[in-house]
């Protein structure tokens, strides 16, 4: 099983542990990830607010490179990258925009590669395999936090229920965990303000952590590097907004699956978190 | 050569603003066979019609083309004018210059040229038109009313009171509909049951009304004045001629936990049940899906309890046929359930209710006997939040329209709550308050001013449960977009009114049109609001679009008058758009060779076999003949006929080919 | 396929009275704009539409044809649109075999409530036919047949 792989900047920087766990889990499930050659920035955070052509050309180049490599399916673990690639693919169904972008790129672009996130990868190619390979059931009560970019806008992504997504919950239950029915699954963590207004980030992320803590979560499960860094790295600032400081770890879905598959904390990058992970 | 008169209408400026009407009249005037062509500001007005009548006489016209609006609008008007001037009405045709031309194109040369083409087509068609005689058909003076809510009840009573027979069919075991579920009604706070139940009884006792409850329309055939309705009488499993309605069986039924439809799921009922105490008829039916006997083959406690032996276990659905002359559709509406709202918990929070459920809580006959109590723990809610436009006016939810009744009933709910829970606090989140109607705005003001209901203009983003409270997160757009968070004990969603389930299938059975939301379509949005596009079928109430009680009752009376007017004739005049098989002089008799392909095409069994016999009585050949009473004029047989022996009056091959040839023959 | 911007195609629409004609009326009432190239011929039902009319249209110089009626199950006459659909399926393959350009025949359902669909249908068909160019081939054949006396009068 060979799947294209677009890590994006976060996975090579602040969320190396996400990269490590994705690669480790894929290996354990016999999925061969083929990194896109000479990949570039997807343009998230800045481009799509500033310049439409740039915001479409950057992801289009990534997909054009994938097409060149003959990758019919590309997994994009970062929720922001996933969102940008999917939205671009959708926008470029418009003939005028597509010809303009092809003109800018000076390379062919079909829009034929299927862009999937990590949850879809695991669902489609791992489900049976995972069940068979569980060595240490993930027997924890956790809150699955999806954030915004993974499920919205539904009309384009067409992935999961938009207000109450279920795919991570299903995955966690499959590896032996229990999941919370809670209200903050898709609430904003404040990532859009993570540079300019860190006070708001602390408040918004604090709301999320508080609800999870009140309902007895042992950990938060995420599939987005922005969510993870806000909830984990900014814990000090968050805890100042909370009545009771929280030490709930925030781990990636691939780390949780990896643990169930018997992979070591080292392999899964669990030592890299700010809030200590003891699961 | 033909002498055709052409009359081009400006329709005020509706046509003349984009079409050069003078040029149209001028160019058409030069066409071969056109004797007279003029344009005028309002052709449908009295002076306009007089122009036509005078021209028919003065020029001895043998055909008229009016270039104006859609023939669906004014064809009868102009045909009548021609008839009054002594011209056969079927020699008059309309070219649609408004809906199909001036309204859909910008002012330009091309638009005028298209208008000329459209008129030209009809001129060529009219040249081939033949004088036709209307067909007279008898009228069955009995009406079928489908749906026994307030709309159906009102329509039935009004028709019955004109002395005509009515058959009222209701799907549920009792008539009464949604109105019977309501507690009090806006803007008077009349008790709904008190004003409705006397009418329900009147229906049951009226000598002209035959009531079939627990019954559904199976099929409808025929046409205006002459419908044949097949009605499925669902097996009630109780013999109503012997049942006294004592209710002992209901007391003893061991299956008690079925969610009650009447109480919108908040209360329970038994398997043998009467939907509510004031039901008409007040006799039970057995719900076979939930009954122990039908499920497992044992129980029969009701049979042992019944002193008159009315339980009929083996009773099967029965299908009866009724002949009727008109049909009134009054099948009402439904409301979206709370599970339609992911942001409000997909229906998983017990204390998030629909407006209809709140009606049952507030109703004296409801599961709490009129006390407002939480379904989860029975506590009286101290803080309550009403969310208006739950689903309505939300294109993302697929319901872009306004459900119309929610603003008013939400004000009523808040008012009722404040009257019942004196120390309670109620908040209404709204988009706009739409209180158009007599005394409606005053009613809403009363809720706000006298009953101190807190109205917040803004949407609610999310409702979630925490520590037994429902956290309502919304925004107050009048206070600079401030976020509002309320810890409520109960949340009531004014969920959108939608078409009743099965309305699409019913529309297809009746061949009436419906809109994208499956509400039945009226024939004209302004001038024919109770008619459908199918003659003889009328609409009453919320099956056409959400509407409140006064409007529903008014519409039902309107439909009843239409039916009464229809029944005031012994014979109906039908358009002669029917198929005919050609007849020729002997020795040919007809080009029909009797292959009867037309018979396989006809959906109405209107094709008959005719034996053509010689003078000596010997059979010359079998030939097809059309029964004009049955033929509805679809013309499918015409396309099937291999020898071109059958044709349809008003749309003959000659006529339609002439239209096509005129268009392209330049 | 080169698009010819100067070419104004002639298109005839054969529609039923109850759905598509009413739908086109709604397009008007809603004031939606569309191209002027299409002229409507009204029929009681699509079941009435004889496909020889389509050929006649092409022979007379039409570049495209639209046939539109009620959606399946919505036919005012119960089943006329099903007959039309079946006829179209059979006819299409025959026409294709004979070398008629079936891309020039647009078959569609437009209900009385679908005013905007009618506008889209017209605009899309006009654009498609414009891209195909004039249907000169068929007219040439028709002219030849007429000259050689193969017309219906013969």
C-alpha cells in the first residue's frame, strides 16, 4: 500500500511528534508513505487572507507535484494544510481559476489526486489491521477534540458531521478507549490569534480544557498541530485563566493508536510534549 | 386566404419596456393572411377586449392571436371575448410575450425579433386551427376532503352546509389535527380545544358528511366532476358498530410505554388507544406494530375486557371506491424534530423541546396537566430560553422560507410560561419579529412589556448540557455583538414547519404540482391560491405553505366555495383538447388500421374498439375510437400512431408543424 | 471544438404545458434572464412530442432542440413523460446510428417550481450549441432529399 504524503511545515517543526507518530503508525500498519518531492508551503494562515491567486497557487503546486509523481492519493496530517488543499481543489474546479493557476505554475494541474486526512487514512487502510494488531488496549477515558479546520466547511470537505464529528471517537473506541460526549468538540481554540492575541488563545483554549476536565477526561485527542500547540504549549498561560489548573495531556490520534499498537513513547514522540504524557 | 387578427399588448410597461411592440405589430401586419394587427396598452382590459370584438366583426376575422402574457393567465379571457364576438373561441391563441420574452431578456433588437417570431408561430398555428365545440360532462356532486385537521373540518362543514355530500378522510384515528394539540391560541389566548372540539363533533354528526378515520387515499382517477377515489380503510381491529367507547380495554392494556403521538412524544399511550380524550370518533384502534398479540401471538387482554365483543383480530385493510366531483387537499404540515439540530444537541437533551412539545406541556390535557415541568426530572424550569427560526430562514439547513407561525407562538409560549411560573425568567432569541396580522403586533408587545419576556435579537450558536443545566451560547446583535451565555433549565426550539410526510407521494397520486419543499403548489400565487393546476382539486391550509389558524380557516372556506360553485352546475364544460381518430368517406373509412398501439399508450383507457361495417352489416375492419369523456388530452397516442390516424384537437400535427416551419423558414 | 462567438444558434424547445411551460413562466415571474435563442412550442405533454418533429426542425434549419417535461412520477397525465423518456432512449441510438448529431438534442426535466433551472438549461444549451456551430450537415442532406423528391409530398 503506497500513499502520497505531504507533511507541511508544522510537522517538520513545532509538531515533529505528529510526524513521528504518523510515520511510525503507518509503518506498523504496512502503509508506505511517499513524501512529495520538493513540496512547498500550503499558504495557510497568511496567503488566503491576503492574495487569492497566491493562496490557490501554493497548494496547487503541491498537488501538481504529487500528480507528477503519479500519486493518486495524498495524506495530509495537518488540518490546516488538509483544509487548504481541499479548498483549492474545490476552487480550481472553476475553469477560469484553473487556467490562471496553471499559467502561474507553468506546470500541468489536473486536480485528480485524492486528498485525505489522517483519520480517513486510518479508516480506509488501517481499520482491520489496527484491530488485529492491538497489543495494549488504549483503556482511557478521553475527549476527542476536532477543532475547526478538519470538518469545515462541510460543503467542501464532506468529512464527518460538522457540529458533532464522530470519526476520532470511533477510532478511539476501536482501540479500547472510551470517549466523552462533550460540547466543545469543534469550538475555536483561538489559533487565528496565536501570534497577535495570546490572551484570547488562553481564554478560548481554557474553555475547551475546562469542559474536558470537568467531565473527567484523562487526555485530549487531536488531529491538528495548531490545536495541539495551543492546548499544550500554552498551558501555563491557560492555567492562569482557570480556577483549577489542568494537567491533562493533549496527544495526537496517531499517538493514541500507536500506543495501542504497542509502539514506544520514544517512537511516537510522546516525550516532546510540554504537558507530561503518562498514559 | 386566412383573415387573422393580431393584438399585441404592452402590459403597461411589462412588455413594451423591452420589446418594441409597435414594430412587432407592424411586421406581423405584413404577414400573409394577417388582416389586422394593432398594439395596445392593456389588451386584457375592457377597452382592449372591445378592440378584439370589434375587429372580429369589422374584418370578419377567422383567427385571433393575442401577444401578451402567458396563456396560463389569460387564455380563457381572450377566448371568451372572441366567443362573444361570434368567433369560435378555439380559433384564438396567445403568444407568450411577457413570461417567455420581455421579462427574461434585456431590451434589445434580439428581444423584439424573438417576440416577432413567437407571434409568427402562433399566427401560423391559428391558420390551421379548426372550430371546436366544448365537451359537456356530468358532475358528481360529492366532495372528497383529505385531512381532518382544522382545514379539512372547516372545508367539510362549509361544503356540507351548502347541501352537498362530503367524504372526509383522516389518516389518524381521530380528526382534530395539530390544532387539537395546541394549548391556547394567539392572539386571544382562547383554549384551542374549546373552540375546536364542537366543530369536530359537528363533523361527526352532520348528515352530509361521511367520515373515514384511520384511512388513506389509495388512488385517484378521473377528472374534474368525475373522480374515482380508492380509499384504504386501515384495519382498526375494533368493530365500531358495536364498540361503545367505554375505554375498559385501554385501562387494561399491558403495553403502556408507547410514546404518544398526540403528546408529541412527551407522554405515553397504550397499544389499544384513543389518541386523546376528546377524540372523534371516541373509539379505540389497535396499534398492530406495538400490540403484544400481533407481535408475539399472545395477550388478548382487551378481548377479555370487552363486554360487547368488539375486538376483531383478523380484520384486514379494506379498500372502498367513492365517486366524487371535487377534491380538497387539507393534509397540513409537520414540524422538524429537535434531532434536526446538531448545534442544539441532535435531540439528545431531554429538556430541549420543539414548540409543539411545549404546547403539550402547557396544555391542561397534556402529560403534566398544564404545569410546565422538565421532561428530564419533572422540575419546574426557572430559566427558559426560546429560540425562534430554528431551521427556518436558514438556506444552509435547506429551509430558506419563513415558517410564519413561530414568531407568534413563541411570544405566546413565553407569555404562557410567565403566567404559569411567576418567578420564572424567559428569554427569546430572534432574528426579526414578524407579527403581521390583526392584533398580532400588540400581542407580542404585551409579551415583552407586560409579561417581561426578555427578547434578544441574535442567533444561538450552541446549546450544551453541563451539570444539569443547558448552556445556551448566543449573541446579542443589538448590543454591539456581545456574546450571551444563559444557564437555562429548558430550551424550546421554534422548529421549522415543513410539508407533511408523504405529501410528495400524495401529490403524485393526485397529479398536482408541489414546490421544492414538497408543499402543494397553488395554480397562481395571487389570483388562484386555493386552486391547483389540476382542475377540480383544491387546497386548504398548511399543506400549501405554513399558515396560522385564521388563515387556514379562511382558505378552507375559500376552497369550499370553489367546490360549491362547481357543484352548482349539472354539467361541466371541458376544453375539447381530446384525441380523435380520423374518419374518411368510404371505401377508406379511416386511415386507422387497427393496430391499437394507441391503446397501449393511453393512461386513461380512453381508446375503444370500433367495428366498421358495410351496408350489408359485414365487418370491414376494426378501428380505434376515442371515448371523449375519458380522454384527458395528453396526446401520447398521437406520437404512438404509425399511420398518423389519430390526432389531438388544439395540438394537431398540422398545427405544431406549422409552428416549427414558421420559425425556421426564413 | 472551437467556440464561435458570432454564431447565434436557432433552438426550438418542445415542452409540456404543466411542468416546463409553467416553469418557464416562473422564470419570467422571477425575472431571471436568459439567452433569446430559444423559442418554445407548447404541448399538452412530452408524451405528445413526435420525434419526427425534431428531425423536421433540423431539416428546417434548427441548430439544436430542447425537449423538456415533468420529472418522473410528476406527469400530469400519469405516464406521458415515461413514454417520452423511453422513446428518447430508443430514438437516440437510432439517430446516432444514422449519423445525426445527438449532442444537439437536450432532453431534460424542469418542473413548474424550477424557474432557475429553466434559465440554466437554456443558457447551457445555447452555449453548447454555439460551441458546436451551425448544423449545416443535416440541412444539406435535407435540401438534397427535397430536391431529389424524397420529401413527404412525393
